[in-house]
């Protein structure tokens, strides 16, 4: 199936919209009945992915004017976050009927007219370990707990729906995440702010495929009466729905290390460079070889996969074992659907963008593409 989607110019991103929909469904299935799932589109804003996610979710979470514009026509409720919202963006969000997650008292004063708002709070006590911590520590996000009374007072001219407590990204510890959700609900119930308790995203995906977020652990979150839980997954929905494919242009040994050099690289898929890890891949053998000379080939060795940038940091994978690899073969990187293309420096060196394509959901064998995951 994925081979068919790859029949065309490479590099390419292939997205499986069934995975997008399935991940949202899987999250909904384990969370308390009535939980609202908002797709955080910054993880992947490709129009097809966004459309599929918006149709499966209850809302889309946006964090810029560009995202607001992209999501506005989809007919789903919008949630606006972000610590630096210009006046014009606040105006457009009010006009679009978005719920605005208010990040400061000054921002609250700047919201025109009457808006639906949630107070984004940076809580005093850390509730969750993990990377990219945004709560319980000094960050640019949210209001201090001490500012809540003033915010409620200023918010009287608005429709205050509750609190927003997004705190972390890529947490792989599902038991800790369940505890975090329970803690958010108990904290909000204790303060009488509600009914909405938006606990944000942060449901993790191990991009190397070794660990999985154990969704079942979320089943033991109980919803206190009168509260509505909202979650905003981005990575969890999009990461396993994407594959990045690149052709090996050259294969050579340098100072004792084998390099597979691909057309493509970290200007398309940025995570390995920014997080400093090696992204595993599978090899799609390509039999065609257009040249009259012997094909560069390695067997049972380790290769480092470098991209086409003139830059030694343009590396997608390091010292990965390969049974056999030849120039002209295609490398397929699974779990590249979130924060890959979105955060890459696309225009560096004026290199070509990848092609984008989707599987159509009509897979005859019902199997995921190579290296994929399915809930
Ligand atoms: C980025 C972000 C999310 C999504 O985070 P993931 O780690 O991708 O789930 C959700 N809510 C807010 C406010 C965000 O900034």
C-alpha cells in the first residue's frame, strides 16, 4: 500500500488519515465519557491531516493567526492559545467564536467585546514530570495562581468557561499522565472554577518506536460532577500517522563510517537534529539501477543517514544496522507525522520540498504500512 503511495517523486511524506482518526477515537475511548478532544494543529497542519482530525475531534486548538485562518473554515469549535496574542488576533478569535485561553491579566484586558475564555494557569506546584515543562516552573505561559481572583474579576464581562492547564509535551508515562489529569480535575474542583478543565496535550509518542504510551492507564480517571474535561493532543494524533521517504543518492565510507546520503534531510524532518537522537528506518529495496557501473552496496553493517544539506549536522540516523543497503534504495522513516515538517527550516539552501500524499483508507488487507502503529 505505502509503496503505491510512494510511486512518484521522492522525497515524500505519506500520511494515513485512518491513523489520525483512530488515534483520536482511541483517546476518546479511554477518557471519561463526555471528554472533549481538541486537535492541536501545530503538530501537523497539512490540510488533509487537519481536515481528518477536525472531523474526528470536537475542536481544533490554534495558536496563531495563520492557524486560526486555516482552521476557521472547518466548521468545528476553535480554541486559541499562545502567550503573545496581538490585538488583531484576539479580535479575530472573538469574531470566530473561539474559546480564548487567557495567558495574562494584560491580555485579558485587551480582549474586545464579550468572549468565551478559559484562564490558563501556571500552577504553583509541578504536577507532571517530562520534557518541555510549562507549569510549576518559570515560563512565559499562563497566569500565576495568585492572579486568579483578579482574572475572575476582570473576566466578569466575558463568559468564563474554566481553566486551561496544558503543562507538558511528549510524556510517555501514561500512569503519570492519568495522575496529572486527576490532579487537574481535583485542583479545579477545589477552586470552584469550571465547568471546563482543559488539561492540554502532551500524550507522548516514542519516535524510535521502542516505548508506547499505555492508553489503558487513562481509564482510571474519574470526572468529578459538574466538570467537563478537555484534552488537546497534537503529537499523539499525528506522529504515528506520518512516514517520510527518501532515496539513497550515494553510499560511501568515510573515516571508517558508512554514510547513506539521501535526497532530503533535516530541512524536511527536523526532530533527529533538534532532539539529538537517531531515527530508525526501514529499507524499501529498489531494483532499478540506471548506470552501467556496479551499484554501491553494503551488507550487515551500520550506516549513518545524512541529508542533502552541505552541513555535517544534517543527519537523520546514526550507526543503524542494515542487512543490505544499496544506492538507489529508499529509506522509510515511520512516526514522522508530528513536529517533523512543521518545525523544519524548509527554505534552507533553497532545496526542494517533499511531495505530500495520503493513503486513502481503502487498504485492502487492513494492514498498516511498514513500521506503522495502529491503535
Ligand atoms: C503544543 C500544544 C498542545 C499539543 O501538545 P502535544 O505535546 O503535541 O500534545 C496542546 N495545547 C497547547 C496549548 C499547546 O501549546
